[in-house]
C-alpha cells in the first residue's frame, strides 16, 4: 500500500475518530518504512491528540529521524497548547530554539506565547517577544496579537497596552486582548471607550468582545449603555451565544432590571451554569428569596448541579429576607449532596444565622471551618456586635490574634464599636496601638471608629487628639467630637465646635443637630436648644423625626417645662403610639414630681406595652417620692399579679485586657465570695469615713 492510500485512509480515521483503525494504519506505516513521512506523521499526531493519547502523539514525533520540516514542530506545539499542555509546548519550543538548522517562524510564536500566558510565565514570554523582534516576525498581526494576549494573561497590562499602541495593524483578537486588559484591571470605562473605538475603525466585534463590553457595563452598573449594546446586537442580527447571553443576564441582574434578565434567560436554548448563577444572583441582590428558591428548584429539575457560587447567592438572598427556614434547607443540601462548602458558602451561612438571630448555629459553622481567612473572623465579630454580644466580640477578637490572623480595617472598625458600647477604654487603647502597628492610622473609617470609641468612653482628650489628626473631617467625625463634648460636661466646647463645623466644608445632618441639642439638654441650655431645633428645620430643611422630638422633649423635661413638652408631643403625629417619646416624658415627670401628668402618660404606656416592668417601677417610685405609699404598694402588687420582674442590673469592670461582668444576685463568678468580702470591707470603710466626716 503506497503513501497516498495510507494518507487517505488515515484522514478517514481522523474524521471518524476511529482509534482502532488508526492504529492499524500506523502499524502499516511502520512496516512500510514510511515513519519519516511528514504528512502521515502530522495526521497520526492529530489522531492521537483527538483520542487524548498524548504520549503516543509524542512518540510519533520522536520516531522521525531528523525532522527538518518546521510545520511538524508547529503542528505538535499547537496541539499541545490546544490541549492545555503548556509545559510540553515550551519544552518543544526550547528544542526547536536550539536546533542547528531550524528556526521558529510566525506559526511557532503564537503557540509558545499562548503557553506562556497559560502558565503565567511573563518573563519567558518577554524573552520570546525579544526573539520575535529580532526575527522580524512582529509585523505579523497574529504574532503581535499573541504577544498582547500573553501580557494580558500574565497581568502585565502596561506592556500589553504599550505594544497595542505601537502596532501598525490590529485584528479582532488583539482588540479583545487589550479590552480585556482594561476590564480585568478595573478600568471598565476605558474598556468601553476602546470597544467604541474598535467599532468606529470598522472592526466587527465578536462574542468575546461583546461579552467583555457587557461585563464592563455590569461592573459600572451602567444599565443604559448595556441596553444600547443589547439593542445594537439585535439590529445586527447578532446570534447570542451562551457567553453573551449569560453576560446580559448578569448585567441586567446587577443593574436591578430583573424583567429583562428574565427575558434573556428565558430565550436561552441551553442555559449554562453561569447563566443560572447570574439570574439567581440578580434576585439575591434585591433579597427576593422566593424567586431564588423557585429558580434553584428549576435548576435541579433541569439537571444542572449547583456550585458554591449558586449556594452563596441563595444564602445571601435568605439573609437579606430573613428566610431562616430555607437557609437551613440549603445548609442541609450542602451536607447531603457533599457539596464542598468553600469559604464563601461558610461565610454566607454565618451571616445568615446571625441575621436571623441563630447565634449558636453561626458559631457551629465557624467552629467547623478553616480559621485562616480574616473575613470569617470579621463576620463573627460583626455578628456578635450586631446582636449586642459585645463581650463575645472582644473574646473572639482575642482568639483571632492568638490564631495568628492579621486584623484588617473592617476588624478594627467593628471591634472598636464593641469597646464603645462597653466603655472598655483600656481595650480600646490596646486596639489603638495595634492600629498604629498595622499602619492604618490614616484610614478614615478606622480613625472615625477610634474617635467614636474615645468619645463614648469619656476620654475626651484622646478623642480630640484623634480628631485633630484626621486628614479629612467628614460630618460623622465632627458629630462624634461634638457628642463627646456634650455628653461629658463640656457643652460650651460642643457648641463652639458646631460653629467651626458650619464654617467648614462639612454639612451638619440630623444626627449632628441631635448631638448639639443633647449637649444643650445636659447643660440646661433650653432656649439655645430650641433655637438649634428651629435652625435644623428652617435653615437646613431637615424634617424632624421621633428621635429629634424625643430630644426636644427631654430638653424641656430636664428644665421642668413639662406641660410645654407635653404640648409639643401632642402635636406630633402618632405620638401616643411611640413608646420612646412617652418614656422620655414619663421619666421627666418622675424627676420633677409632676404626678398627675405622669399618671396620664403611664396609662398610655401600659396600654401600649402592659408587660414592660420599667413603667410600673418608675410609676411606683414616682408615688413613693411624693409619699403616696398606698398607690406605690398597689403598683408593686399589680406587678406581682402580672408576674413581672425588674430586669437584673448589670455592671462590669475592666482589669488589664479582661472585662468581667456582674449581674444582680449572680453568684456564678468563681471568686464570688472573695468579691462579696471585698465589697463588705469597702462598705465598712465608707461608713467609717462618713461618720468621721460628720
């Protein structure tokens, strides 16, 4: 059988991918002494690659004595890169590069450059680029595009864009590479500019170009531009493949245009996993857990297996809507189906459980996951803070440091909130040192939290120092400092600072005015407080809320102007429904002995919340303060009938880095007897000093 017949049969085997027939032909090639025939070797290599027999293909090449045909080298190298065997491709290039008679040509370089990009070997790619220039192959547009693509994949965006700018001729692949460069480096606006420039120069964008352009619109949340690109595709009759369709679904979903996302998703003949994830993520962003659940069930019915990305989006939707039941179902699904719960799924579960108040479940997830990721620790600290478990937040922050995980800006911002709620000044100071060591003292968010912590802990001098060091003072930092002055007996400083703020670029908001009025309230500056209230409403056009009215009533109440305060309260819509406002006025009545008005407000409070023991306690104390003992006793009896008890008082002491809480009648502390003995001793000394003073 001669060479032409064998070649014809071999090509038939290639088309049908008949390995058995191909091996028989290979055997005939060897027995016929045709193993050095280049055409037959090329087709044998092609056959073995199509059947994933890479070693057999390599042996075919190695069996050729003195392979002096460059096309054979190029064919094997191209086959290697096509099958992601990048290391083998570079090894073959090395042999070719040192060959005494052959030299790489314009068909060689695209393959080796693709291999460099696949392996991220930018340094080797630069060396190949140098040889391209020396060999004069840079004028070839395919080679030039391959170099741009290699630099892009190796994250060498500067080199890619410089070469692109210098290229006299470009093709669509080259445009795609540089547009992707800008997209992946976060310069989506520039990517879209190049997309428009490319079209203006007469190049026809392909699926890759369009996908990148739509993805850029998604990142920028530019719905109008995304719609415009979609409309242009429709007018051109552009066939939407799976990549473009998935990108459109993602863009519409991220921009909140879920109707269009559904429309594109619905007409997709084959819905890829990416498309399913994109549509679910779109509904997840708006917290529509019901739609997410429906899509999830449809996805499973259609035989598409959810990934960790799918589950993260679903859990996020459950978290936003507070759907604990379905969140638990998803958690069980991951366990039952052995879905690997990666860091994103675990973090989403922690966030969900904290959001829904299931703290023990969040702790259980955290205890079973790897502890090297700072995000998981941050979620635990933030979860404890949001649920009011400040001691637990401080405890896990200490555990985080012991585990060797470096806190970031979010960690410090959150843990400082816990310190401020507990007035844990010493802990806060230790954290301040850590912030300086981490070189975050110029982070505005962290320093703002630090200022707030010092302010709430009464460390006004330290708060002022932080405030002065802030490079940019926003309205939050001004408000924190005003609050620090106002709540710690320096109302004049608070009001002076407010005047400075008015002269700065920061515009006071409702919270700022609340801090100013509160400062006036603590100092008894009633008329000044009323003036600031009018300034807020008339000059800054801020509509008062219940909290503002509550502060105003507190201001008047502290000064004993209770009937004036009550008159203002009656003009507030839904005043009788707001427990906070009623309680503020009620406390003022008790303070100033306005029993009649206090009784009226107490009746309203009991109507609103008959099970709140604080109302009965304040009312009983108010009766006792004016020596109406019978009424006080009746209120106490009523509490007993209803089974109401005063919530136990809590206090804590900070010793070194440890915070120890104490509750009324709580003997759980291991050294409770020693503490009681110390308190008795202190009481005796205090009583003795009081007698000596008399």
